[in-house]
C-alpha cells in the first residue's frame, strides 16, 4: 500500500517543489476510483532535484518493474539525465514526472493548481479542469472512464 | 490558484462513458474533506491488496 500521507509530508518538510497529479489528484477532487501510486510533477531546478534526491534516498527508490540488481543509482546525476521515473520505494509506488503531456513542466502547471492543506502540510494539486485536460491530452483509452468521472465531478460541482 | 479558464469542448467518446458514471458515489465523496477522501482511498487500497493476497492463496475446490 502506498503511504500517501508520509510521502506528501516527506517532500513538503524537505522543501521539495511538487504538484500532485494523476489518480491522487483525482481522489482529492472527489473521484471514487482506486489508484495505487502517487504521481508528482517535480520542479527540475538543480536545487529542487538535490532536495528530492536527499528526501527520498532513505526509502530505497528503485525502478518499478525492473529486474533486481540493475545499476540504478538514485542520485542527482540520474535525475538530471532522465525526466520521468516510475519508482517503487519503501513508502510505496511513486511516479516522479519532469513533464506531462498536455501540461508541460512544473512551472507550466503552476497557473492551474489548487493549494491543499493535507496531513498537516500545505501542498499543490493540479486543478480539476487542467487535470481533465492533461488526461485528455494523454489520449489513453484506459483513461476514458476516469475522464468521464472527472467531468461528472466538474458538473456536480458547478451544480453546487 | 486556478487563474485562467480552460475550455473543455464535449468529447463524444467521453460523453458516452459519462452515462455510466455513478454520480451517487461522487456526491457522497464531495461531502468529505480531501483528507477523508485520501483516507478512504488508502482503506480501499488495503482491501484490494488483501483480496489479491487471498486470490493468490485460493485453492480450487475439489
């Protein structure tokens, strides 16, 4: 099970700049669908990457689904050279995204976030409309049901 | 902070899927706080993992 509260508290208390997206953002907005991982867009500045690496290092990050024993090093160079990482950690499944289709980078998404007070910390979550937009842009058939639910949530909210 | 308006044109495929969305679940969820929604999700995750474990250990009936 992914420990969402611990992961969010960990990154917030370490000063990591991130935006919650994906299934967890959908849950925050009212989705009843099950999601198993935490998807975060992280800011790709050298300072933020250093904070991210230091914060997660004690939790044994490793490439999810990869065979054991690969020479994967969780360090700043690895993050700088890559962009999006699907990880397993001792706190659960975590996707760290430098960019998302239809959304761009952390800085691009900042205009469409909501601030959440969550588990004792403040964090940023992608706004509902932008979340729908991003999921539509991904164009994955597996997301159709999720998009339909998110749009229904938007309609319910607008109805008040 | 959502500052600018995003226009979402209706998509016929999504509209077709929308007919099957259970809006009663959405309305119940919207009554909860964000923390309560995430706690519910974690309980559901735990239940799903327990079901998967039981499924793996299940033996066929003779």
